[in-house]
């Protein structure tokens, strides 16, 4: 028996999913309800018969893990294929029959076949992860005409693979230890040690997922008994010894750690920190969290059943639990933003998102493949923002509308500037310090030991080790540059990940590993040669210093977003990496730029105050 409407949602199962299905339903097999979802794919429900389209069936992975385990894969797959998922018996929205006999490999394979029938799927590529691989093999062996192919990821099929560190601890034996794999033990779990096992087995799993797993164990007869803690966060020092209880569940030994979201920005975030202005206009260090009063909408105040109550002054990034009277401001906090969009039901605090660029852009030499990849990523971001448009209580672009690139997210997608103006507030740029006056610059040079006749070129590449090549290219150009510019001296700052002793020595060059007051040297130098990071370039722009910047060759932010913004200010001179690799060309660029009079557009000084006003609206 099948139904296209779920018969109910079990308590504690999240109603929010990162990619909502096009159709959901329930098929009943031998009295057990199996909840399924269908994502129709790019052609929609009318794009041809289900059997004639490429369909991917993502199987459950473990007895106590529901279909949300695939939440990071479904959005991408569903944009290219028809995708079918279902909650395995004993998990999520599906029924939970009693007894170990109801949870055999054959039962899961039969459930998968029933889901294929209920969704009108004649044939599918079947994907099994961990225990799901064994169920996929059963399905393919019994019904080969329904399986177009089988993908097994980290399969756990009950094969005898020696693991001495684990095999010496029997799951159903009373052990004298609860160390290591001894935690994977029925008596330890029943004695209140399930939390202890989870912390050992999946330390990064979201707390909500752990609570759902505990509910699954209770349905299988391994849950709340006298003395059990009943929820995560409490544990027993030693397991209580219990005998005579039902035998352990048919737990598959394969590892199914909680999914971890990808970083949306793999090219690296710009360095530096922003500071907000106080009432007197002086810069203050931005607090990690700021206080807020009541007034959150009801859906933010509600707690999911089974989650611990918010603490007095904590904010757990895995659960979002913390004092509801606080706000969280994330300056390019990609992991937090992604986690909340994947788990919107866990947001129980006002959330402000801050960034200085929007949109992935393909590098020209990446060809069609890179263009398709970046457009696909942008499409996923736009879909998530449209789906959960109220999740961010404030989106702040650290800059002005003109600083946003005038490009498209991809074919068929909106323009980046148009979309950003519709979804963000703009605070202007937030420099790390107020730009110095001419008199202040003169005093600063004197305090740093620079004489009036000294011509100082500062070379810095940020905090990563990727700038080693640029430092070497600059050192190769030093002899010619010093012949072209009398009195020229170089100060090379390696940063924390480049060993100063690894660089060649040159006359007229000082090499430093780290300068805690780098911003002072940036404001006092006659010329700077830097990588294309936004923070350093804008500090130089605000201080009205001439500079050359050399973007990393395949760093889309530096090549497009940063370069576009600097062009808005008329600041800096971009040197392609190929030119920087030629000592003669680089030396000539240094000599030409060092005495250049700059005519930059002034960098606004009220950006911090404007940002603070935008955030204060949440308090």
C-alpha cells in the first residue's frame, strides 16, 4: 500500500531539509510504514516516464540514521538527475517495528524494492554507504532488472576483516574496561555510556543527530532503562552491570560519522580583522558576540524536543544552544552560515552575516568545466537563500554597491550586483585604523627608524605559505631595482608559515618573520609589493601609499573581486604573475611606481559606525 502524503511526522525529526523534495509519500510493507522522497530532477515531473530517466536511489546507511545523511549530496545530484531517498525502518519518519528480526538485510532490501515500486521507478543506480552497501547487494542479487548499477561507499557487508584493536571487545560481553573500542558495547550503552561511545565514535556529529540516534536505539530496545540519562550531556563514570536484558540490536559495524559541510570558500579568506567604532569614533575590537534583548520570532524561540535547554552564557556551534538573548555576528563565518542553512531548525538567535565579496567566478583557463562548477555552486547558494530567506537577520556587505562585480552568477542566473543590492545592506569599507595625515606619517617613519633619504619598499604576502614564490621573485629583482632607484631598501615580511632562513640573502634587504605592527609599516612605506588580498590592499589604499599587487593566478577573489574594488578607488597597480616572474619587468615596475603621486578615491571612515548601527538593530 502506498500513499503520496506522509501519515505523520515523528517527534524530534527535523521538518526542514536543505533541498525539499518535489514529492513525498509512504509505502506500507508488512505493516511497516516506509517514508520516501522524490526529487524530480532538471526535467521536472513531466520530463518523461520515471523509468526512462536516470534515477539515483540513495539507500539508508544504518539502522539509526535517516535519509538526512545524504543532505549534502542531494542538492547537487537533484539538479542533474532524478533522486529517490527513504528513511529506513527504525529511523526518521518511517515506522519502527519491534525486535531484531525486523531489521535484517533482506528486510531493508525489500523496503528498497517497495520504494522503487511506489515511486514508479523501473530502474535506478543504487548507492549504498556503509551498511547500505549490503542492502544494495541484496537488492541487486534478487532483482537485477531493477538495478542499473551499484555504487558502494565505505561498504560494511559483514565480511571478516581483521581489526585486532576492535575485535577483542565483543559487543554483548561484560567487559572490565570502557576504553577505546570497549565503548562499543551493549552493557556500556545500557549503563549510561552511550554518550561516551558517541563522543569517541563521532565527536563532530551535530547534537541533534545524536539525540535522534538515541531515540532509534530506544525503539530497538537499547534505550531508556532505569538509571539511563535519557539525553546527551550526562554520562556514567562506569557502566552498570546488567544481565538478563534482551540481546543487542543488529548493529552494523561500519562507521557512519555525521556529515560535515564543505567550506564555501576554498581559495582562502582575506586576513585582518574588522573593528567597530564606539560613540567617540575610536575603533574597538569587534566582540565575538553581542547582547540582545527579547523579541525573537516564535520559530526562533522554540526548542526542538529532546535538545538541552539553552545555557546562561554559552553558544554551542553544533546545536545553536545558548542564551536566546544574544546575537551572533559572523564575519565571513562560512561554516556557521552553511550549518544554519542545512539545519535551520537549530537557529535560536539573531544571526548577522558579513562579507566583502559575493559569488564564485570561473578563471578563464578553467574552460567550460570550471564555468559549470562555479555556476552550480552559485545556484545552490541562491536556492538556499531563497528557501530560508529569513534565516539571516541581517546581511551586511562590507563595501558599497559599486564594489560588487558587475557579472553574472552563471547562465540563467541573476546578476551578482543586482542580487546583492536586493539582499544586502551596505556599510562601506571598514579599515583597521584611521588613515594617517602627512604629519602623522612623518612621525611614524621616524619612530620606525626610517631616515628622510631612505626609500623603503615593503614586501608582504599575508599569513599563508603560498606567497613564497612571490617573495623569491621580488628578491630576484632587488639588484636591478636598487640600481634604478638610489637609496632603495627592502623590508620583506615572511609571515608565520614561511621560514626566513629559506630565502636568499640580498644586499639592502631586511627579512622579518613577523611584524606585530605591520599596519604601521604599511602606512609609512614609500612602496609596497603585496599579494592580492583585500585587507592589505585596502589598508594601503586608505593610507594613500603606492603599491603593486600580484594576484595568485587561480584565485578568483583576488583576480576579480579585489581587483574590481581597487579599480573603484583608482588604487594600486596590478602586476600579472607572469610579469612578476621576470626580474627586469618587476624591477622596472618598482622603479616606476615608487615615486608615483597617488590620486586614490578616499576610503570612507564611517564604515565601522554604519556596520555597528546595522547590527545594533538586532539588539
